């Protein structure tokens, strides 16, 4: 998961139309949001806690994504990824989104279909 993916998830979950709206709504700094959008920095652990609450994703899963993104050693990176892949809720085919996010996604899809 790239840092920009967090911004996209929050925008989808809360029907926000810009990174600026995410910044204002949740009190993130402009520099932080800009760095995440460009995938230059991964959010700090304090920000990951906030994303965990905003998106209803277990903080451990977000911490693993953070560790994988920052890790330089390919063996360690692969090992961390294998742990993340072993968590059933991270399997894309078995991923269960919280109900409130499913409802928001359905509303957004009805207003502007993503795929025609």
C-alpha cells in the first residue's frame, strides 16, 4: 500500500473530492498530505492511528504496511509481506469493508459509476 492509497481511501469513505478536503476535515498538515500524495513519505505512526480510526482498519495492519514500505532489505520486506498476506482480512478476495464504507461506496457508485 502506497501513502497515496490512504488519501484515496479516506476520500472515498467520506465522499471528499480533494486532498485539501481531507487535510481540512481531519487536521492533517499540507506538507504531510503533499508528501503522501507524491508517495515521498509514509504517514507517521501517530497519523496511522488516526487513519486506523477513520477507516476502521486494524492498526496492526497499517503498521505492517508502514514497515514494508520503509524496509530496504528485500528479504525482510518479503518476510513482512508474507505476514500481511497471511492475515485473512488482507486477502483482496476476502476483504470485508466496514458497513459504513460499503454504503458510502455504493452511494458514490450510484452517483458516478467508476466503470461503464
